C-alpha cells in the first residue's frame, strides 16, 4: 500500500508541480502572486494554462471547469472539454490563458437578491491564483470568483478575498509600527472542524423528511440517547472506520490537510478536523470536504447528514472555525509566548479582537443565521445565541493587570500531577476550555463555535477579517504616532478593558443567570435568523464594509434578501414534507392500528375479557389523531397564507412565528402516538434505528 507522503496532493496543481513545469520566471511571478497577494501579470496566463492542461491530461482529465461558490451554499461547475476541431476533421487538445482567467456562466439562474434581472444572464468567473487548481472526476477544476456583469459579488469567495486584503493591509501597519520590518504580508488562517452524522442508506431512503429536508420532522426519542457519554471518542464501528479511511485518502489526494477524526457526543455523530491553512484555501477545502463526505458515504451504503439539527433530543452538528493571523515570516499574532504581558503584538491583537467582537456582535450572529442553525443554537453542546468571548481567568487577570499598569512576571504554567509515578509530568494549559462559549481563546487562536455544519466558512471569516481590520485602523494610527510604542500598547489595552470588558464571560453560557446578566450588560440576544438578518443593513454596518471594499450597499441588500428567502424556502419545504408525511402515512397508520385495537376490544367483549388497556390506547390514539388532522389542515392553510406575503422579512417572520410553531405541535402529537404503536404499524424507521443501526 502506498505511503500517504507518496500520494498526498497528487491531484493538485500545487507548488512542486508548478516549479517543475513552469519556466522559472513564470513560476516566480505566480509564486509572488500567491504569497504576497500581488496583482497577477496576465502575460504568463498562456504559459500557466498550457502547463496546467498538459499536467491534467497526463492525469486522465478530458475537461476543465471554473469551480465556484455561488450563494446556494454548495459549489458549481460548468464542464468544457479540451478538444478543438481542426480543418482535417481531427481535434487538438487546447486550453488558453483566456480560458484560464475568465469564464462566462449563466448568472440569471443563481441567487442574486435582486442584483440581476432574470433576463440579464451574463456573469463572470475569474481565476483565483491563490487557490491551487485540482483534478476531480477527470476534470481540471480551477477555483474562481463569481461576479455579475456590473462587478457585484455573486459568490462566497469574492468577499472573502476582499476581506483578506483588507486585514492584510491594516495588519501590516500594526507589525511595522511594532518594529517587524522584515514582514511583507500577513494572512488569516483557519482550521474548520466539521461535524456530521452518518445514517444507513436503506433507512434514509424510507424517511421522506431526511430526503427532502436533511432532518427528521418526526421521531420519538429511543430509551437511550447520548446520556451515557459512551459514544464520544469511542471505538469506531467498522463501517464508520472504513468510511473515514477512504475519506482521508480522497481528501489527501486533493491536498486537504485532514488530520483528526473521532466519534462525537451523539450516537452516529462524528467529526473531522484539518490542519490550519490560509483562510481562502481552508474555505475551498471545506467545501471539498463536505462534497466528499457525501460521496464516500454513498459508496459505503451510508448517507452523510450535514444538517445542523437532524435529530431532536441529541447534539446538533456545528463547524468550529479556529481563526488566527500570521506573518509571512511565521509569527502568529495570537501566540502569547512565555510572557504575554510583554508581547506587544499579542496584546494589540487580543485587544483588537475583543473590541471588534463587542462592537460587532450582530455580524457574528448574522454570519451563522440559517433556519437549520436556529434549531441548534442554545443547547446540547451548541453555544447560545448571545455572543461573548471566553479568555480564561489567567488571561483575563493579565489583561486587567496590564490595564492597571502592572506587568505580571513570565507565565510559569503549573505542572500536571496525576499521582502515578510512571505517568510523565506535563504542563497544564493556561486556561481550561469552555464548551458553552461562542468565541473562545484556545491557545494561539480563537475558536468560533456557532457556525452550522452545512454552512460555508466564508461568511464568518469575512466578518472576522473585516471587523478586526477596522479596529486595526485606529490602533495603527495610534502606534504610528506614538513616541513610546510600549506605553501606547498599554494604553490600548486599558481602553479596551474600560470600554469593552462586558463581552468577556468565562462562565456557563447555558445558564439562565447568564442570559439575565448579558441583558444587563447590554449584549444582544438574537434568537433567530429573522431577528439577526435585518441588522446587516444598518448604516453602521454598510459603512464598515464599504470602508474596506468588502461589500457595497447593493451587495449587502442582496445578501439579506437571499438569506431570508432561503430561510423561508427551507421551512416551506419542511412544512410541505410534514403535511405529506402526516396525510399519506401517519394518519392512516394510527387509524389502522386503532382499528386493530377496536377489533380486539370487540373480540374481548364477546368472551367477557377485560379490554380496558386497549380501550385507553384507542382513546389516546384517537385524540392524538384528531389533533394531528386538525393541526395539519391548519398548517396547510397557514403555509398558503404566508406565501401570499410579498415582503420577504414579513414572510420570514410569519414562517418563524406560525409555521414552525404548528410543525412543533404536530410533531408532539405524532411522536406521542409513535411511542405506543408497534414498529410494524409505524411507517418510518425509528430514532433507535437511525441512530444505532450502522
């Protein structure tokens, strides 16, 4: 069997391949573009395109595609072959620099939020040289940005690249002011941990709700859920282990740095975590990871569920966005070192993040606003909808000390002593982990835990990059003017502690007491997508993004409309699916079993045997069936009424307030009926089947 080192990245037109196949001058120009974010010299495009084509054909590729990320939540591809006809009836295999740099898909059929009229179809895909091309399914995939004919962003990648340029510009000012003269560029880096569920495909195919919605709309909890904590980090089941092995292999071939995999807390739930890489590449790789999770699962007779809350009563699935900033010389802005209070770059960056998160709580909540994630936030290991920062007591005390003009001595981490001589001693971390915090400092990075498992990581990183860049502007101006830089750093920390300490919370984010305390502090509690999304359009937020060239007002307006429309469409599909499941299967199933019980009662009465148990079941099931029938008719009417709303926010509000409430009421009665009916009568695989039969 081949070693991983022998096949890692074999399907990527990466640095080693470029160095081998490109002329030295072309390679150096392209390398400079990738490393330092310089504008690409288009004169080398034909050279790069030719080398890409030859490499891809040698790998068996027959087609190429501009691989892009429209606002659908998934990636898009339009495949073109390399063939070009000749006059003598033969073909040439060609691929030009023009075809590499620019593509022209139909933009009218992708979400635009009103940026484009449906009859105005032209859009452009533009090569992103900072993300390596790769081969997938015998097709050369070229990562690209996607914009409208008039230049507005219609995708996830374009604003992400803009935000990376914005924070690089301001972060360079910070490091230069602090004396790092050899730094030429900075990059935000991300390691997104990906949670997911696996379910047997035969069972999945019998659940219309999983097929159409990605989550169960009905389902009574089995006797056992996750309360024993025996699944978390448990031994992998053979089918799951085989799935993970093949997934690793496929991702490694694409250069995806898949590193850690394990069972998560809920039955049938798992996690994959990669090594950190540049944010843009991390976003591309996470899209590939989700795609290959689904593809590999099917090859193993499984289905991968990426919905944020596929099952009630157990953990939902998130995506932990581990974010940091580094220089091209290898310095991590958030690495505290042995003496954090004397590490000026660390202090300035930590202060900037605290101030940015406090000022822009709404943006972090908006970045994770989806119908699915609304179901997840606030319970079963998902953070609450209230944004706060966890620093740990040691780091919080250090910040307070610096703000008061005191610089603690070097941090001497306590050694962990377990009390067994044979176990080696090791040093404890400076702080514990807080699983209830949405935004936690975890060593040399911040972990944002609110992101839903199905979402692109681009949105949250656009927000983080932009809002930290904006705070960096003010800090850079102060540091550049300062005659005593160290004193100015201390002054910045003092100002942040005085004005933004309300956002720091090291306690239990699930507690009722924290919700009350957060309200006293003036922190936002945006419980749903409908509460959060309109805030993106405030004058303050529009000005923020326009200052840094990340979004203009039209792009922001369009994104609000797209997300709200997706929210209503998601719940609309769920409601129609539930109505169909109830009318076609659940009501007839309850009726059939009730009829059987009635026959049993009659037969028992004939021979004068007690039938009180059957009689009570008949009453209970008949009452439930009546409520289900009535509520389902009400739901159908409410859906029709909500669809008549022309204003998108009004429609989304009606879906949240009315449709979701009715769906929850129907489920309550249906799950109650399921819990007393034989499996032979219930029309769908149970939670026990779905969660434990892999």
